[in-house]
């Protein structure tokens, strides 16, 4: 685990030719050039929106889904298995599928929306700058739901039944029970789910890459796809610069996770 | 329990043995095997041909071939990674070569090609593979673009003949678009897949060019005029498909044309082969509409190149000789639907009626400036950014100025 990390830092301090040939050490030059890139600010903002929206929406929907799957009803086993499907399918396959669903001319989504008269004309979901991010977030949530739901489901399973009994005896309403009893007891599971999702979603490459594939420029990239473009696809074709961005990415994720943990511990201490 | 444990141990031992033997089968440049990396032109033809060629080669010389067929979307990245890890291939097929030549990684033609093969190349293609006057990028195949049109769509729209000038193009596209709902006049792919190809053709047909003499002239007045024309096609005349700056060639423009929704598109012989196979669209092929004296089309040549490694020169030389035998090279190029790059190939394929329009266009086909290593960066820059100019609110002059500025900066850097 240390070797790749060490190689990354070494690469970020080196200069590489367009062909990939190593051309010598350059100290902090790559880091200075990185912060001079015009697109960096937009990419950082995109990443913030992407991570916050996907993790936020996923957790909220997963809370509801976990409650649903915790209750007993006929066919529960089948529904539980069905929830796993988006997780089992490879991300690239899912992303490619959604590219065709969202397509302006051939897509199922436009077809359905027009038939239901929700929109009057087809929408270019992946081409229109206003809708691309939303479209990507929807897919991100879709593939993150299974994992998060199951973590929360496991969390729900650890809550003893007596607690609910006690709440009922005290005369608490359903919503009061949920808010004051279930959620606090779910806190550890929520913590796990959120931190892991933060890391996965920040590093998520296939969804953004595939859905954003036809768009020129860097307007909708996140840090990870921007890194890939710098290394291989843009005029920069600069492995050293990309490695510097890689180191920055790792630092950002670490900081985000630490801040989150600190906040939660602080809230715990208050309680 | 004991049985399971010994089973696991047995499997582990077998696994270790496999690794040891696998690792022993030769490393780079030790003369016993060569690594050949080929781009994936088509699912049906590329791998079978190269696998049989490799088998033939191993039979004749005893040298094993580690063949890797990689698709176009990832081949650049994978080759960069190979070189970064000091594991370059022995023979590489790619659409650019001059950066590798400039970095001193390649053999010259004199070192690995037989004199007969060298003399057989068509002069314009051989020239397209030279870096500072020496041939490093050996032509492997070529393609030329042509103007495709949907015959029934144009007829129904009242367009008598395919357009010859730009104003005729606008008129024809408008008529097609108006003739029935959901139709597209001209499909314009300026997305990141191959924006530079589509752009080259329009640029040349207005008298502009990538470079003039030795200087980059990407943002010349003629070029700005051309890009503005394309932006108008999209945003003012509205005769293109939605968001041309975000449409690629293969899954966008071609797909729509194959579906019979498009009046006109710029295509090439593999597209014709697909249209023939599907039989849905009755199409015609003609020369490009032009705003200058004579139509110009884009010729693209791909290259084979050989990497310098200890002790691999003879093995590589024999492999290249085998590929360039007229039977082999013609067989593969015909199967893929591309054009020959050797005089022998042109002779053998001149009887093919389907290829007539492209073979005729070959003499007037122009190549991108692939001999200049800066082109490798410019090409990627154009792919990534050109589409921004034709979206609503896009600024052609600004985009071309930025491309020009980065090209000249790269040229200065590499001096």
C-alpha cells in the first residue's frame, strides 16, 4: 500500500514527456503549475456539489429504504435482493446504460416523459449544461443506494425491540419515535455509511467519465476525471502534473473525513 | 478438514508453479518474444488477422508474439503507461509517431525495413511518416473522407443534386429539415472523439490551414470565418443535430445517419461498409462542398513503428517484412475497408468499385501535420475544446485564439 503512494509522490515531483518518458526531477514545479490551471476552481466546485448531493440524497433515501426493508411484508426477500442489483452491476455498464437512457434522440427517458406529457419537447440531459450535473447525481445516487441501505439495515437490526416498546408506552408518535429513538441509535451505522460514501463518491470515476464523455472542455469534471484528462486526454498530457493533482486529491479526502469525524465526535461529546 | 487443507495446499502449489513458469516466458527484448500492440479497428477483423499473422511469424522464426489489441479510446493511455514503466512494446500501431521519434525511442526505416518495402510506399504517405527528414512512422493503412448523402431524403426534400458549395449546403440542409418532422439536415460531429478530423475538412475547404510555412496559424481570419460558419449551421440556420459540439462521430452522427434521420454527413469507407451490411439507407458518396476552388478531403494514415530495445532488431525486422508482404497487407486492409498505402496495394485494390470514390480522392487528400510533435498536443487540445465554439453563446474567435496560443507555447517549449 505504501509503494504506490510513494510512487505517486515521486511522480508528482518529476517531469514526463508526452510519450511517458521520464525526464528528471522538478521539485514543486508541478504543484505550482497545478494551482495556475484555470479549470481547477470549476472542477473543485463541481466536486463539492457532486459529493455533497450524492452522499446527502443517498443517505436520506437509504434511511427510508432501510425502514421499509426492516418491516415485515410478503415478498420482502425478493425486494431485498432487487435492491442489490445496482450494486452488483459494474459501474461502467450502469453508466453506459444511462447514457442511452438519457440520449436526446434515442433515449427512453425522453420517450417516457413526452408520452406522459411531463415535457413538451425532448431534453438533451447530457448535453445541456444546466442538466448534466443533475443527471450524473441521479446515477450516482442510484448506484450508492444498495450499499448504504444495507449498512443502515444492519444498524436497524442492532436496535433492541424493548426500546420501541418503551417509546410506545410513553405515548410517542411514529415520527417522534423515529426522530428521538431510532436515529440516535442509528448514529454509528450512519457514520460508517457517510464516511465510506464520502470516499467512494469523491473517487468515483466511471459515472462522471462515461456520462460526461461527449462534452468538450472541463466544465463538468470532478477532480478524478480532471486528473485523468490531464494525464492522458487533454493537450497537457502531463503525468507529473496529474500526479500532483492525485496527491492533492488524497489530501482533500483525508481532510474531509477528519473534519467530519471531528464534528461528529464533538456532537457526541455535547450529548 | 484435513482433506480440504491438503487440497488448498495443492492448489497453492499449482498456483505458484504457474506463476514461476508464466514469469519465465521471456521479458522485453530478449529475442525470444516481441510485444506487438495494435489498435482495435473493428471487432470482426483486427484480432483474427493479427493473431494469424503472429502465428505465421512464430512458425517461421520461433519468436513468440505477445499480441495486444487495444481499442482507440484507451490505446494512448496504455502506451504512455507502458513507456512510463520502462516496458515499451516492440512494434506499435498508432495514429501518431513524431513524439516517440523526438524522444529517440524508435528505429529508422533503414534499420528495420527491407529496401523493397521502403520503396513501395506511396510518396505522400511516406512523407507523412518522416520526422526531421527520416522515416520513423511506417504507413500501415489510410482512409479518406467523403461526403455522404441520403438519396431518398434529399429527393423528397426537393434537392436535385448534392451541394457543391457552402451556400448550396445550407439551402439543401434547410430543405431536408423542413421536409418532415424529426429530420436533420447535416450531422456535424465536433465532440471530443475526433473534432480535429471534421474541423480539418471544413477549414481546408475555405482555404485555411493548421500551419503556414513553419508557423501555426490556427486562428487565421479564414479559420475564424469557417468556425463561425459551423456555429451558424448549428445556432442560426439550425440545420444540424442538437449540440454538435457535444456529439461524437461514431455513436452520434454516424448512428443518426444509419438510422435514416440525416440528410448529409461526412463519412469514410468503414461507414459505407456498415451501411451496406445494414441495407436500411440508400446513400450516395461524392466530393466535399467547398468554399474555395476545388474540394479538399482529409486523408488519415496510421503508422507502424518499432521501438529500440536491446537485441530485438532482427525479430522486429522479420515481423515487419511479414506484414508488408503484399498478400498480407492487402488482405487486412480490404477486410477493414481502408485504403492501401503501398503502390502494390493500390494496383491490387483498384478493381474494387466500392473504393473508387476514395481512391480517386486520395491524390487530393491532405494529411494533418503529424510530422510535427507539437501536433500530438494540438490534436488533443482541439478534441477537448473545439466543441465549445459551436454551442449557443460560444465564441469561435476566442476558442481559436486559445488553441493558437497553446500551440505556439508548446512549439516554443520543444525547441
